């Protein structure tokens, strides 16, 4: 079996979702290729086929066009099928030729499955799989379903017509996609992110409420991560006399970064809140390993790898009750959920957790580690992907 996976760039070693998937498929004798815009990571786990070049120099771009169309000549039947499919969809002739160039690396492929790693990656390439006589798969992640369609309504209507099977990281995202027009009859599989357990350190002690507490959030600095809710909650905790340091790990849009930092300044929380910026994955895990509480205050999430890793490390984890997070945390058993995006509810939940008896905290910590180990391990994920393509 030959599978082509479409991503913007090859995964880094720390991006275990794609890396472990590719490794698992290869170990089971499946031929895997990546189709990407770039290969700056010098990825060597499988072949990487780069998309045609784009240049602002008109003469250079013309040469690229000519070269690519000559390379497509041996694949003329696939190109003709593509033109017919696009014409049927009402695409103009100029746009068709532009799309042929942009999709040239895919139109040359000989595959059984063409799998777009993100739904947004399939936009503009919806008919390619059918043109090359391959089945088309697409993966749903939080940005694909929660964010992009907000600015681009009905963006997936053509995709729904051509996709053969969908992979979603949560039931929540699958249900939301169906609300956007995905057919109930479309074949699907829910395969969650997984944790590479041997790379994580595990908590051995639980601090009490009268000690200085370390709270951590790992998130992009964007509106959907709800960091303003967490910052306001920290203000309430500080005013109640709690001694803590809140570390926010991640980077984002400059406007949101400045907004959150100004909020911290206005509330007088510069001693309590630390913006760490983007850190290497190993440094992030080291930060997490010394945390007492992990907080995910998001306004929405497809699933959230960071919450999974926090539970795997036995951290007392608190998250907002939205999106795929209720599938990630078993409320009151492996962590806690809070409602309504209200700072006072998050602050109250943190106080409640800190006030628990050590034995109760230890039980939650152990429950979280056990569930992640049993249900979200790499080996289980690999088996599920093998079944996905069978």
C-alpha cells in the first residue's frame, strides 16, 4: 500500500503525532511519502516531495511553469481527469491551469491514499485524489473546525463531496464538521493524540496549599486560548493571599502578546506571571515536570496535547469545559473542568484543588497517569491508523 500525507512541512522530532504515525506505518510495510511546501527540517524518515516553487520574479516563475508542465507530460491522463473534474465544479480555465501547477507534485503521485494532515491543507486540492485514482482522507484538528470556518463560511462544501474517509482527533470536532455539512454517511475514525510516555517524567509528590505554587499553561498567545480568563483568575488568587508563580509557555500574534502583557501590568501581576515565550519541547516538559497545577483556560479546543501530557505526568490539571476537553479529562477523576469562561470559577476551582487532602490529590494524579497510559499511548495510536487505511 502507498500512502501520501500532505503537510505544509515535515514534522519535527518532538511532533510525535505525525512522526510516530509515519514510523508505525513504515514498520508495518506500508510505503509512506510526505508532500510538503518545504523540507527545512531535513526530514529523512520517509521521502519528502516538495511542491512546485513560487517566485515573485515573473520570468523565473514562467520558467518554473514550463519545467513543471513538461514533467507532467507522463501523467497526462491524471491531468486530463483533473481538468474535467474542475470544469465540472465550475472552475475557470485560468484557475484550472494555476491549480494544475500548484498541485503538480500530487498529480504525479501513484498512491492508494492521499491524506491531508489538516482539512485546510485540502482546500484547492479537493479533486486531486480522484484524478490520480486514489482514495482521499482528511484529518480534523482544532484550527480546521473551530477557527478557519469562522472567517471562511462554507469553505469545506467541495471537500465534503470528494473525501472518502475522515480522521478526527475528537468526537466533538467530528460532530461539528457534520453540522457544517459533512455527510453522516462519510466513513470516519476518531484517533486521538498520543503521548510518548517514556519521554515524560512523572510527579512523585503533591504540594499543599500553604506552599509557593507553580502553575503552568502551554498555549499559543491567541484569543481562543482564553489567557485573559486565566490572568484575571490569578489576580483573584493573589488578592486572596495565595503565593504562586504562573508560567505561560508559548508565543503568538504580537497584538495578543502585547494585550496579555499589558493586562498583567495593569493588574500589578508582573511578579506572579512569567511569559516564557516559545520553548523547545524538552524545555517545556521540564517546566511542566516541576508544576503543581496545569491550567488550560481555552475558549475552545479540538482536544489539546498539552492537557494530555500534563495528565500523563500526574499533574493536577484544570481545563475549561469546552470542545474536546471533556473527552481529554474525566471530570473529578483525572482532573477538573470549569464552566462559562469566568475567572472567578477558575480561581475557585484552583482553590478547591489546593484544599484537597494529599491522598485525594494523589488519587487524581494516579488516575490521570493510568488513563493516559492505557488509552492514549503511541502503540494504540499506531494500530488505529493501520486499521484506518485497511
